[in-house]
């Protein structure tokens, strides 16, 4: 595995963990709750983390770790009609 691929996968993994943490905070404390000392609600924080994750997904496509078709097909299968 080349260095760029490894870096992308490492950051992708970190972003997935941050999304999981943000979802957990929404569930535990409420989606519109503010974390003490922070200017954003849990919803806003989740949106930020989802944006970071989407950026990493886009890099995975850009650097041919997955194709756009590989990324979209499971989405089509999983979404209800």
C-alpha cells in the first residue's frame, strides 16, 4: 500500500470514529443540546463531522480506492423504495 493510500485510509478511519462519537452525543444528550463551553449544538457538530466524512469519501473516489459506482450501488440497494 502506498503512503497516500495509507494516509487516506487512516484519516477516513478517524472521521468514521468522530461521526460515531457525534451520533452518540446526539443520542445521549439530545440533538439540539449544547456541549458546555462549546458554541455548536450536537446537530451542528454532527453536520460538521458528516461533512468531513464526505470529504474523505470523495478523496477515496478521487484516488481510486473505490469507484463512484462501487460507492453508490450499496446505497441504492439499502434505500427503501
